[in-house]
């Protein structure tokens, strides 16, 4: 293989596309487009990733989708592909880079208020030199929140912590 396979899209199953649209719009502030009413919405999560100087780089605006599990598309025959229900258990996780003008607390509080379940808050992961938190939305999809703490030095290639680091009081770490 001369070029690696590239992630182009992630879909989140739900049994209520309109409710999921409202949830993600409020929790993350995402623009969401109604593509097939009641069946599919496209999430446009924001602008391009920032370069070191703070300007937008060439990479970003990766789209995601919200789809009705009971009528998933595309279909190869007259019936939607199984499974056609939202189920509990391990599922894909989406890692969301939280912008500098937002916070774990605001996102987790909104998710909780709108029916999500907070899994954990304020965890520092030394392997990647960053902070994370997580929640599950009302349909069982897991979201991992990620931020680099500005006071923590990390290796640009490996992202591992360089030297000493101070984890805020009350945080967990590994």
C-alpha cells in the first residue's frame, strides 16, 4: 500500500434523529444539516485545525452523521441492514478536541442535563500529554473529550510528557 487508508466519515446511530441533532448542537455547538428528514443529518463540527501560529490550517471540517438505526442507509435491498435498533455495550468512541474557548465542564454539564451519562471528568494521560473526560450520549455513543494543558510540555512527535508536570488538584492520571 503506497498511501494509508483515510477516515472520511463517522455515523452515530440513534432512534430519534431530531433529538440527537438538538443534543449535539447544544453540547458541542456543532452546525447540523438536515439531509434526509428523520433519517439522516450531517454534522459539520467546525473549522479547520489550527496551526502553531493560531491560523487555520488545511486540515479539518471532517464531517460526521446522525442516522436512524431503524432505517440505515445505504441499503442493498428493500430492508435496512441489521442491527436496526440502538443497543447498549461497547461501541465506537469519538475523540473530540475541545477548543480553547470551551471547557470539559460546560460540555459534560450540558450532556448530563440533556440525558447523557458522564463517565469521568478531569483525567490526565501522560502517554499523550493531555487531559481527557468522557460521556455517553442518550443513544449509547461514547465521546472522549481531549485538551492539551498549556503548562505541560510535550514532545511534538510522540506527544509524551517531557519533564515534570503538575496535575491539577482532584484530577486522576495515568
